[in-house]
C-alpha cells in the first residue's frame, strides 16, 4: 500500500517563492527513502507537507489512501501525533528537561498516565541505545546522544512514518553514520523512513534516492519508464523460457 502519494503538488510562499512546482511522488508502506538536492530546492518544504506541518498551494496529498489536502487543522494535528515522527538537524530538545522528560513530551497530548508515559519514554530511549542516559539534560550529552534523544521522542508515540530533515547535518561523519544506523533499525522494524540528506555516502547507501531541483523531482528510480521497469523485472525474475530465439547483433541485454 502507498502510505504517501503526492499529486502535482505545488507550494508558493507569501512573496512569491515557488518552493515546489508540481511534484508527484509515491512512497510505499515500509520504504526507506532519501531526498537529496541543492540548498533551496524544496526538500524541507516537501517534508513539511508530507508531515502535515504545512499545506500545499495546490495539488493533493494522500496519506494511507486518504486525501488529507483539505482536512482541518485539528484533524491534521491528530493524524500527525498518531502516525508521524519528526527529527530535525537542530535536535530541538528542551534544555531544562532530562532526556526521559524530553522523550515523554509528545505523550502529554495523549491521555496516558504519568507512570505509563515514563515507562514508554524509557523504552524508546533504550531502543535507540540511550538507556544509560535517562536523567541527563541535553547540555550534558554529546551531539550524537542528543540526536538519539530526538529520535526516541519521534518514536515514542509509535508512528508508522519517520521524517528526518538533515538529521546528521550537525554531526561528524562517524556519529552521523551511527545515527543513520538507528534509522535503518527503525526501518527494519517496519517503519516508513524518509531522510533528507546532503551526505553523498549516506544517500548512496539508501535503497531509493529522490533528487529535487528547483522545486521539481529531477530523478526518482520509482519513475522509471515501462522499458526500465521491465528490465528490472527480468533481472529480478530470471526468464524461464529457454533463450533460443535469434538475437540480432548489437541488441545484447544490458
Ligand atoms: P531546502 O530544504 O531544499 O534547502 P526549502 O524547502 O527550505 O529548501 O526552501 C525552498 C525555497 O522556499 C527557498 O527558496 C526558500 O527560501 C523558500 N522558503 C522556504 N520556507 C519559506 C517560508 N516560510 N517563507 C518564504 N519562503 C520560504
Ligand atoms: Mg532544508
């Protein structure tokens, strides 16, 4: 099933900047996708629209098979709280709160009891390998640890989709690779994961990379035409018939 389907999506900001100019993207349930592109190409705008943090100027956004483009604020924020976890480059943790208190914050909007919120926050921190840092404040944590806290906060509500906007942008290469491994683990456990990245190595390691430029999709392997798709299929499923037909010279398979 497609969790996300964007149809001819545009976003023009006040002042006339056309951040997105007709974007069609389909992301299936459980996919892991990287979004890359030059600064200003519309990556963050796109992620905010997928995550219901903003509304398109025109076009449609379907989440889980339902067109949410014209849903009201309350319905969108309920959907966001239930289905979507966000991770940002700047972590956006509350300095005055401990790790476990930061992670428990999204649960305040749900009706769970305090002890239950604490238990779930501890479990989320353990899942990202931070069970030993429950009571540290952000200032007492390294950059990589802060981002793990932010990821724990994103997953504490058990969303089906995790959206990350340059989550390794403030980290050194080795720490960034560890953070990407955390996203891989969440993906392996069934989450749909969409990551904006500037890092070529990280992008190259992703199963699908969508390239944006000037508010349009420049390249997306899922957009492969019928010929490319049939080649992909024949590579995946070896041809069963014996190949005895004459193949003209120069028409070798790729
Ligand atoms: P990226 O994340 O790829 O760097 P963005 O999606 O942040 O790109 O921005 C795309 C374009 O939209 C840029 O020209 C940016 O200046 C503009 N933009 C983004 N957010 C706003 C906003 N809130 N108001 C006006 N212009 C914006
Ligand atoms: Mg951006």
